[in-house]
C-alpha cells in the first residue's frame, strides 16, 4: 500500500518524473497515485521530504503459487556478458526444470546487439530486454528501478545474480526496496521437496556450509559466486522469446554519474577468474622479489598469476589476483599452487578446478587433500626445474 503524507508533500514533482508507469500525478500541488501503481518504490527513494512510504505485507504462503519462473540477471559490460551469467543460466536451467517453470534472463543496457540470442542459446526461454541510453553503464539507481518494477509486475519465483561487484550492489538494493530475502555469495543451489530454493554458502570463515531458505518472501534471491557452476555449451538451434520492457528511467532518478573508469589490471594481463590455467603462490614465497620465480612458470604456461590472501594483504600482489573466499572463486582446467598451505578459505575458492597441482615443503599441508598431484619439496628448486623442462619440450617442438 502506497501512503502519501499530504501535509509533508511539497509538490516538487520528483515522484512524477521518476515513476516508470506514469502512475504519479500532482493534484492541487500534492502527489497522488492511481491504479497503475505497482509499488515498485521508485517514488519513495526520490522524495526529498520522506512524504511517501510503502507498507509491504508478508506474502501469504498460499499466494506463492502466483510466483513462477527462474530469472538470471544478465550483467553485461560494454556489450559483453559476464562469464557468470552463462554459468547461472546452466544452473538456472536445472532449477527451472525441477520446478517445471520457465527460465528467463533480464538484460539491461544500450544497443545490446545479439546478446538476447546468446542468452537463449545458453538456456533462456525468455529474455526481458530494457534498451535505454541511460542503462548503457551500470548505475545502482537506474538498474534497481527497472528490475524492481519488472519484479512486481511479472512475479518471478527465483532471481539469481552473479556475485560480482555490481551484483553484490544490485541484489541487496532490490531486496531492501521490495523487502525480500537475499542470500549472498552462494556456492550451491538446489530445490527441496517443498519446492523451495536451498541456498548454500560458506559460513564461519568457511569452516561450515550453511543451507539457507527464504520461506516468507517471494521472489527468493541469491548472489552466486563466479566459477562455481559450469557454463553450458551453446545450442544455436534453441528458440526463445525476447520481450522488450517498457519501463523508462528518468535522469532525475539517477543521482550518480560515472566520471571515469580506472582499470586495475595491466594491459594483456590474464584474469585469474577467467583463465584456463592459473599459477598461484602463498607465504612460502617468503619475499616479494621471489614472485618472479612463480611468474616465469605462469608465463611459460600462458597462465594467469595469482596469490593467497596473506601475500595480497602484505601488498605483494593486487586484490584482483587473490584466490579464495575473500578474493576470486576460480575453476580453471589447471591450477598450480606454489607454497600455499591450503587454509579452508583458500580451498573454497579453487577446489572445483579440473586439475590441481600442489607444491609445498610440508607433507601435512591441507592443500594436498584436494590436489590431484602433490610435490613435496622446496619450491625454489622445483619450480625452476619445471620451467626448465617446459622450455626443453617447447624447443623440441
């Protein structure tokens, strides 16, 4: 229920400008809503005198059947989908099939090109597209207004966001706007016998895995770590539906402006969360100058170079290179850990790698419990020997 305090309302008209459904009007210089109001909350956010509020009631469980479908937020940057989007479509397809409900992708941007086709090829039945210039770059206000308005009109059952910087910003904002539950940084998703979404995530520093439900609100929402699930292979013969979303965002609704974008990574540097091979080092490297020894191995393999939290905290590597629970979750084809003991927080971030090679002088290091191949010894002797052998094989070829 939308409440307007006429005594507090100043008639500024901001609520009229930002309403995506033209449901707000000024009558006798006071705000009023009509039957088109969907309770999306855009007007509440911009009111400078807090004269507008929404009374949201807990959804009656008997009404949960009105909420259908699994949604994936299709985050894109400069016309390219984030890898986690395709991963979530693969898992979303599995969840949707268990429920017997459709899988949809929600795509916001400008001049999105063939992205809807790519989403359909990777499992989406429906792609909701909002193509506006104001959505060309991610901003919290604009994306929240569009997706929140779409949620209250379409009533999805489940919404999944990638646990990227933007996903971790957007998910909580929508949850707060619509008074919904949200589980952050999930590493597992399933459907229970009551058709509820079971959201699994590390807890207590990664020492246990917690299974979380949202039994009182719909839609059920979760942010999911990249590289937890495998992206499905594209099926170019798949058919789906693209629906253009008629929810306009007024510039008055966007209070932030992107002035500049600073790229932390060096040109040509491989991303640890996207590379097929990753080489990392930990405290066993002893000195920042010794990182060059491991970096040479990464170069010879054309692999990304990463590190554990202790050496990132010491400033020896940048945060985008950190592998682990508080860094990047990765799943490369080959993962080589040099001088990393393997605390549970690190293992959570790399244990789904296809092949794990561990090099450590401690035979009892936890990293060996997940390694496919373990080498016990001095990394300062072993790594150069491996590099030498790689160069020899390359020279023969």
